[in-house]
C-alpha cells in the first residue's frame, strides 16, 4: 500500500532505475541500470536504503517534483543546484522535505548525471528483479510532467530544536577530478600489434551519438593487423572496441550481451562511473592499469562505501535515540 505520492512537475530527462538487471545477461537481456553505479549507491546509502533500491537518474536537464508526504532525499553525482521551495540545500547529504514543498534540481555541471534517492524508495514495476529501463524490450522509460510515483515511506523532518545538521558531516566521496579512464588489456590486444598504444597517447573526443549503450569517440585509432572476421561472442560492459570506420566504441551498461568487433581493452568498474559523467564534446584520456591494480581500486571503493554506510547508520541510530528521549517516539 502506498504511503504517499510523488508528482513530477518538470521531468527533463529523468528515469527510475536501480543498479541493474543482474539476471538479465543469462537471458540475453542487457544489465542496464544506473550508469554511475558509485553515485547511485551513495545516494541510497545516505538515506538508509538498500544500495539496489529504486532511485531517480537525472541526465543533463532539470527536474522538479512535489510529494504529498514528508520525505528524506539525497542527491549525488554531477553537481547541481538543489532547492526546496526555492531555498538552496546541499547535495551529497540527507535533506528533509515537508509535504507539499517543491523539490528542484537544476543546472547540472561537472558531470552529466545526478542521482536522487528517497528514503523507503518507490513502489515500481520490476522486470527480472530490476526496475532499470530497457528500450529494446519497451520496459520503463523517461518520466514525463504529470507522472506519479508511489512512495513507500514517510519520514518526518530530521532536524528541529533538538537536532543539529552538524550530525551530517559525512565526508561523502566526490566524483574524481578530470576524465581519466583506466583500462586493462583486452582479449584481442595482439590483433593491434604496435598500434595498440595509440589508445593512451592523446585524448579522445566523445561524440553526440553516445548513449547508455556505448560511448563513441574520435581520436588516434589503433589499427587491426588481422582482417579475419570476429565471431559474435559475449562481451563485458566496458569493452573498448575498434569497429570499421573512424570512431572508437566503449560499451556501457545498455550494451547487447554479444558483439563481433575486436576488443582492444576493458574499462575498469571504477572508471565506468567516470564514463557515465562525460558529456558529448568533452575529452577523456585512457590509462593502462594491471588487473591487480584494477582489483585493488575496486576493493578500496568498497571499503569507502562500507565506511560511509557505517557513519550514516550511526547518525540514524543517534537521531532515533534522541527522538525517543525527547518525544517518546521514533522519527525514522
């Protein structure tokens, strides 16, 4: 049963999503989900949700909505101007919103995508266990003005005379400065012989044809010495392919599970989040790392998220304890 309704006033390019359809590839369905997985995880952690809870992915354009119950939200990813009834509020922190107040996120900069979570999340349809949109299957899609989402939980305002916003000095990890994309060697690197290192020599320009399926970019292309056909096979998210023509292709989370182009390199999981924030017309550089270095970075990211989760949990526990001692009831 719905606890309340969130109504979209201005949608821009906003979707409901989660961390993706992990069961999809075994059925030939793309994994999809939030392109910047790290920012999506942080948004949900900040409001005490499971990391895979449904949230909003806002791409480039503005968003505005109103909820008819009190809610707790958090915004992460690209920097934007977050306001509650016209009053500026911080990103990267939990923010209380009273019923009927207009929430707006405008002027995204420093990246392409932002993520907005609501404590308790939304009650939305699932396909293979995920609410992530899939354009091929016609599931999900862009929200439009007037669309409504069922809210699962009301959350009373966290801050009043007894509570201080200083409890929320959470030191949330930020998007890395600059667009440097780490890659490991791909299975077909030998096919490019002495030209493979061109990938690392100069920046690549991201083209407007890029989307959630893959990023296309121009720059110094490695040349394949073999002219034989590559049979279609399973390819990972992050595969750096060199198709015929004048563009490099990096597959992202909307990619098909099979492809037939040679795979020069594979983007690390951490750098997939970097790719999610690059706008068409911006340039990025590739950097070769070993598999061991990529694994170490992934472990470090997980440790940082675990630490954030513990800090947020401690804050919620402290607020709950203060609420019980001062009002005799729980706020959360």
